[in-house]
């Protein structure tokens, strides 16, 4: 397998400690710095490094062996022939391959997955979507040798999974040991990888397809590339219209054993810089040292040069007992977010070889092969669910995006309660605007689902990559108030469960509030009268500003009417009618006319009002001209969905 990133970094540390060598003066901790780019698929997002490099004998992969599971790919995995440091949680893979390990501690056979199976990639990308990972960086090593056909196939499988599960992806070239890199990387992009940018899920930033090159400037024999060769490749990709990320040594700015000297122009040629930290830190104290030594100054240097900054966060090596049940990883998230970084790169998603994967992992010895020597996630005595580091990554991403407050205290519990609730809810769907005024926007959405139960929803106002909570609600509708008139706002919603799980966000909706004046609901909380009602569904429900309560008239007795007393004569031009937003209220049409309840007769002839939860379950009646009314009466003569008049919202406006 050659020199891995981790082994290189550890070797560099052994040579000498990092030393400062100039660079831009660091900004104060927590100081705001200008991003080089607006939010996109990597700026303002969490990206995971995705290896996708595990194969098994008999899986049909061209490489035809136990690729990366073992030292000797021709023999099955066993305690004496292993290439990994910990054991994956295999419970969600439908296809697995037997090994030469003993049974798991619970007696089940010890089997492993193959990345070459599409179901494996789909499962892992489903996890990304479920736990809030935005983007996956597909690792692509030298594709010109024997691994090339398998790596080509993996790119196709990753694209398919990304498109199926709504995760962005991009190609990340690792140039370690790639002798003919300067010409061959260009040919590989042109002839093979560029085709994947046609995917709707291929990541873009600033309107450009994203590509990453990992390995320029590293001070070892595996990365001998000259500054001229590096700049040639970077500028070539830029000329192809790409947004180019550089995976660089952590000492790229400060100088030190890990970086070659004289490469400043190479580093500053990238659109985004992503320093490598695996093997350089192993506990929270190391993370704090890296924050003051590297992160703050790096961020300031990047800001000064219009470069985006994407440092890496790692969960820690399970076999090295680094994880501290999540405290190590959370400290890194905290340090990165307080520094104001533009994005975060997780090292890695599926790196079982170096033990720093966030993908589901054996949570106890019951799920590791007996006699294997593998540690599980509970190695320090704290029980952790197999998905713990996926959940932790999701919360770190929310902190990066401002969806939760900056905090040094890890909010993610290592295990989840709630009767076995180990999954976050699905995202709410069909978020929509049901009404707007000069100071408010009413929202509704379709309910999320959860393996135990959804307990509520958090409503967020979105501004670029930031999202600010504006309210919580148990139901599927909420009215955001206190807004400025004639102003555009964007919203999204997340679902919550009792175990603390938070869904990925719903679709976003944008609404512009109405003008100042004339946008007040004149009927809100005003007295009402009616022709009659069924059970507890009185007419007051139509003016209480609760989208889920409603008036229902006597059944099978059309015509029926409802009337609002505005308290005095007021100019009326527009009347908005709503039904509860839940999809359980099927589409229907009600025939409605408008009268002056004070006795002057009909104001608007009967018309058919269509209500459909897919479009907000709302209808609007507009008068030909403003009419002075105190008593606004609606008369219903038909309803295709129920043999009665029904109304949740009776809203009266001057304009």
C-alpha cells in the first residue's frame, strides 16, 4: 500500500517539532474573517473523505482479492493477515463475505463488506444523507496501474449512490507515489473523471466543479514534485474551469519538517487549502495546541489571500484509544468553528485501516471477532452506539452552519435512549408558505418519520450558510413573526426525536413579506358568529391563528355561513381562506361567496375555492375594489371533500 498519510505525518513529527517561520499574524480567537467564497458545496459544508477501497474475493471486482482488508490480498482476513485496526458494524449490509476470523463475540460469523457492491456504497451514502454529511470526496490514487479498473468502477458506483441519496461528491486525487503524475492526472481527468461533473450531484463551488489534489509540498520521497510541476497542474485544472482544493501539510504556512521549503506560491495558488492533521494530534490538548499554532493563523492567511480554508477533523484512532468517547473530535469541531473556518473535512468516512473512520463501527466486543485483538467503541468504558461518530459529525456540521450555538460542551450523547432509538428522524418534506403579511410568514410541511417517534420540529431562518432558530413546534405548521415588511426570508425545518436525534433539513422556501400597512389581518382574534357548528369545531377556531384548529358547520345542511366582526367599518379588499396544512386533509373545492353581514347584501359572487395541501391548503378571494365593512360574512354552498363548510383560517386584509 506504500506510505500512508498517517505514517508520513508520524515520521515527520519524529524528525523535528514544528517551528514558526513567519506568516500572516493570527487574528484574535473567535474573530470574524472574510471568506474567499460564498456558501456552496464545500464552503459552509462538511465534507468526508471516502476511500471506497475495500474488495473481497468473489465480489467481481477487477482487482480480484481482499483489497485493503489484508496485507496479503490473496488470502482471507485473519488475525495474522489483517490490514485494519477495527471492525465495521455489519448489520446493515445485505451482502457480506466470510473471513478466516473466529466468530463475533455474540456467536455470529465474522464477515466483511465489499465496496464493489453497489449496496455497500448505497448504504454508506444513505448514512451520509441521514446524519447530515453534505459532500463526499472520493479518493483517487494513481489509476494507471492494476488498481485502475476497480477505481474507475468505484467512481461510477459513488456517482450512482450520491444521486440516489442527495449527497454531493467530487474527485480527490491523492498523488502519493505517482511517478507520472504531471501528465497522467490531466489525461485521467480529461478522459475519465471529467465526465462525472455532468452529474446533478457533482459538487460545485463558485459555479465550478470541485477537484482536490492531495500531496503537493509534503517533505518525503513519496511526494517529490517540484514547485513548477505543482503549479503547472494546479493552473491546468483552473484553466479547465475547476475549483481546486489542496490537501497540504499542516505546516504549509508556519514551516517545519512536514513541508518542503519554497512552496508558498504553490499553496496560495489553490482556491481552498485543507491541511492534513491525522497522526499529528491525538487528544483535546493537542487540538488546542493546533488551534493556536496553526488554525487561527492559517485562517487569517487564507482570508488575506482570498482563499477558502477547510481544515480536517478526525475522530481518532480506535486502536490508539484516542477517541475519549467523542470529546477529542468535538474539541476539534469547537476549535474550527470558533476560528471561523469556511468548511470542514472529516478524515475519514471509511478508513478502517487507520482506525479513524466515522462509519458505523463495532460498539462492543459482542460485535468484534473473538481473538482478533480489535478494540470496540466502548474501549474506554463508555458505551457508544455504532453510529455515534456519524451523529457527532452531524452535530458538528450544525455548529459550523450556525444551526446550534458554538459550544465547547459536546451535545451528542454516546448512546441514545428512547426505546432503541438509534436513528435520527427523516427530514420534513414539502415545506411551503401558506400565508404572509407585512410582518409574518406562515409555514407548513409534511410530517417527518422516526423509528420511535418525532417529538417536534425546529424552524430555522437561513442566511447563506447560517441558520438561526426562530421557533419550535410540536405540529406541522408555524408562523414566523416580527419580520420586516417587503423583505425576503428563507426558511427550513428539522425534525427532532426523544433521543436527541435531529434530521437533516427540509427543502428551503423563500417568501417576501408584504408591504408595511394594509397587511394586517383585520379578523385576527375578532368576535365571530356562525350558522352552526359540529362538536367542538366552533367559528372562533377560524380566527385564532392556529393553522390546525378549524370551524366545521353542521353536516348535510348547506348553505352555511361564518361571520367576523371587525369592530368597526374597515376597508376590505382581500380575504384569505385556509384549511389545516396536514396532508391528511385531502384536496377539495368549496363554493364560497362574500356578503356584508351588516345588511347591504352581496359583495362577491359565489366562486369555487380550491384547497390542496400540496400547495398550502389556501385560497384567496379578491374583491373588485375595496369595500367598507364591519361584518364580513362568508357563505358556503358546497364542499367536494366533506358535507359541511370547513375553515381553519379566515383572514381579512385591506389590500
